[in-house]
C-alpha cells in the first residue's frame, strides 16, 4: 500500500464549498486523507492548480460516435463503428470525465472492455438499448423498413440503440432483454424527440400503465427508470408511473416541477447537444433536426430556472452524438453561463453521482471515495471556458491511476 499525495493545489471537493489549499492522499485507488502531505511523502505536485472530482456526464451516447445516417444506413463496418466508439471513450477521459451514464446505444461489451483496461475510457453505467414504442423516439430506421428489420441494425456486444415495443407485453419482454444484456437501469422514451424524424416534440409515447410496468421491472432488480421527455404531458405521465429521473425536460413548467419535487424526481438538462445540432458539421443527422431544435435552447433555459426554483435535483448531461464528442465539457460551460461555474461543477459531480446511485463511490473528493480527480491548467471557476477545453484538463486520475498527464 503506497500513499501518494496530490499536493500543492487548491481543492473544490464537489460539495459546492469554496476551494481550499489542502493536499489529498490516495492509497490503492481510494482517498484516505485530506490535509497536509507529511515531509518525505511521495507527491504529485499540482503547482497551485485547482483540483476537482472527476466529472460525470449523466447523458451520453458512446454508441452514436459515427456519422448518424451512415451508421443506420448499413454503410459502416462493425470495425469502423467500434473504432469510433473507442475514440470517443478515450476523448471522454481526456476531457476530465471519469464516469458516464450511457442513455442508449452501447451494448455491455463496451463497458466490459473498458473495465478490463483493454481500451481507455471512463467508468460506464448503461441502460443498454433504449425502450421505445414502435416508430417512436429512438427509432432511426427508414419509414419503409419493416419493423422486424430494426434489430438487424444492432451489433451484439457492441451497439444496440433501441428495442421497439408495440404493446405492454412486448415492453415487458424488451426491458427483461435489456437487463439480460447487462443494463443497470432503464430508459424509456415517453415523448417525441429532436433527432429521428418519425414523431413530433409534442407527442407523448407509451401510456402511464406501460411506463409503470417498466418501473415495476426495474424495482424488482433494485434499480430505476429514467425517461427521455420534452413536453409536460409526457413528463407527468412518467412521474405518475414512478420514474426517478427525466432527461432533457425542455418544457418543464411550474406545476410539473412541483409534481416532480413531490415525487423526488431528478432532471438532467442537455444543452450541449442543442448547440451541436445548430452547427451540425459532420454529425450527419436528418436536416429536419435543425428545424425542430429551434426554440428548444430558450425553453430548456427557462425549465432550468423553474426546476431550480422548485428545488429539484438537477444533474448535467451533454447528450453529444456523432463523431465530434471531444468537447464534452461544453455542457458545464453552457450551464455556467446560465447559473454559475460552481453550480455547474456541483451538478456534474456530487449531484450526478446521486442520480446515478454512485454517491458513496464518486462525485466528491472525500475520504473513503474512489480517487477520481482532475487538475485544471486554468481555473474553470474563474473562467468556465476551461471546462470545455480538453487541453485544460491537464491531470486526470481514475480509481487512483493517472490516466492523463500533460502538466
Ligand atoms: Zn440522448
């Protein structure tokens, strides 16, 4: 057991407390002491830099790392899709993210090869394939394709975007299938979406009874359901059915926020993907997405204010898709503009950890936690642009291992 002290920096521990000048001791991947490094200790010199917990992105799509239409048009080989996915997992670590929650797209094989250390990447939690109703959000195939063809787009062990259900029985079968394939939570699409092309943002999808069935299946395995939802009607259906978390939450109004608060339901706003769709170089999304995303940014900013006023637990997710996922920290920069850099950091660390159910493991630099940490070349709490620039995340530590060091 070797003690290594990360010394000479300032610590913002993820709780929201102002930075303080302390050293952090790591032993066997765990934070074992916070204070002053003893004389003669083995140290990593932070040279005055800000040290934060490793960032957490609560909404990623590692499996959508290739040009989208090419991927769903059978134009790319499994090798190319795999290469793109593993480039993204490395970029994610390099941007300072040590944990992500994949909200649809990867199969369990991706989680396992990262955990085994065969490819670079963050700790990954996954819902496996998204649950969507037949032709609803999460279906990226062409309208002419027979429904049965959809699962042929999957690459077992690597990639499976969604499972479609035409009724409650199929949904029950499909959520059990997601768990069989290694999901540790479930995601259902309960409204239309921006990217896809077969539905409208105002649509609701799945009935309250159907969503409740998935909640029951998740609860039986000690886990939870989160939902893709933009409009209030869909969010209210999901809250009534017992889900724990809402992704996007674009149109959350005061009554919906009050209902969410009453049921202790968290929200994960996703601003970076909106910026990405507004300037979609290389994403290869359906051009209708640009049209559909109009107005979403302002409405989501309003929903963020309403959610904050209602006292909701507000996480942070980038929802980046396509081949350019290097600047995952854009989500913190955008949230810093709307609130403050410290609020963005807290959402991306301790709050996200709580949403993921990992609050005893990661999300804070505290004795007993896994040593996931980032040292920043320039202080992102002074200028949040640093969050968005991977060059600024000069030292990244995951489970006590230095996985990036460009100091
Ligand atoms: Zn998403």
